[in-house]
C-alpha cells in the first residue's frame, strides 16, 4: 500500500493514559481539578500584579507574563484531553494536532526565556543595585518579553512548516495524551531528517543556552551574597531569589525528566510530561505566593474584592 500524503490525513488518535473505562472518571476529575487550580492560581497572580501599584516592578512584570504563558501552555493540552475523556473519544483532527504542537512550542519556549529574564533581573538587582532602575527599565523589560515570544513563535512556525510537508503512513496512533512533535514524526513515511535535526538542535539550544544564563546569573548572585557582612543581609538578599530558584528547579527538573524518558515506555513519558505541562504551572503560583509577602498582600486584596463582588451578585 502506498503511503498517503499529508493532504489525506484527517485525524490522529491519542491513546492517553488508560484504555479502561473504569479509570476515565478518576482521570477526568484529577486533570480537571489540576487545570482549574492552574488557571485560577495564575490568573490571581496576574490580577494581583496588575491591581497593586507596589508590584509594578520588573520582577513582577516578568512573573505576570510567566503566569499568562503557564495558563496558555497548560490550555494547549489539558482541555482537549478532558473533552476526549468525557466523550470517550481519542480523536484529534490533523489541523487540531498541528495547532496544538504550534502553541505548545510557543508557550513552552516563552516559559524558558521568561525564567532566564527573571534570573537576569535578580542578578542586576543584587549585583548592581545602584544601576538597577537604569538597566531594568520598562523598555528593556518589554523588549525581553517580546523577544521571548518572537523567538518561540519563529521556531514553532518553522517546525510546523517542515511538518506540513511530510507524508504519513496508515498508522496515525500517537501514544500520548497530546500531539507531541517527536511522537508524530515517528509516524511519517517521508524523510524526517531535517525535522529531527532542527528538533534536537533547537531543543538543545532552548535547554542549554537559557539554563547557562540562569546558572551564570546565580553564580554571580551567590558570590555577591557571600560578600555581604551581616547574616540578616544575606538572608534578605537570598529570599528575593528563593521563589524563582524553586520554579527554575521545577521547570528544568521536570523538563529533564521528559527528555530522559523519551526512549522509555510510553506511560513513563506521559507521567513525566504531566509533571512538566500540568503540575509545574499549577505549583508556580503557590511557590511565589507562599514565599512572598507582597504577593500575599496583593492576593488578599484581590480575593477580598472577588468575594465581595460574588456576595453582592448573590444578594
């Protein structure tokens, strides 16, 4: 049988976590809960930062953009999985699969660059405090966010354009809960050498270059903190970085788990992907709100106003 080309591909099948219908309600409830917590938690961070003038600083500007990227990142995969579980269907259209890949790469890449920008912000604040307002000006902060989106979108579009030229075999089953690019490439009948070269090259660059920038920033930060004479001063300086360090550890730790599990059994890869795509964005708001007094105060105001509004509507 001759392989069909990309124009005849109408849909893919996403195997998901379990074929047993008994487990479907449990999976639906679990992922719906995590998704709602992720969206609400990150949305409250955005509202808190935008509504409190004390939080209109570069650090919180990057944090609100990170929260927005996390909401979009999770929304590219989880809602479709929930719909498939609810309808007991494993189908995703070809156009839907391509779209999911595109946005997954865009917002995943933005997360990486935003975490690097936040590390640079902490580096300037601690190592060059007198020049901080000049260096981290609104124009630079906006440019860093725009560049993170532009680079991520450019890579995503290039990879998608290369994907569109491929021909696919009759096996259109993706052993995952979302359209992962690497898994989809294994289904292609045509030559995917260029796709794989670009995939591994950019994945390495997105992993190594930003992480190297974060590592360099925190090496300099640690050196500066150790030179502070008072213990209280050291603690205050380190406390401004603690939340970001926790988020970086979660992001790169789970990302490394996804990379290492790429050749492992499919269920291990899916569990690692859940940690990377769902659990980490869900935990980020808690990490920042629990370890940051300013965010706590702003969140209390936002929650108070939200509850008052709901009470007025109810009454």
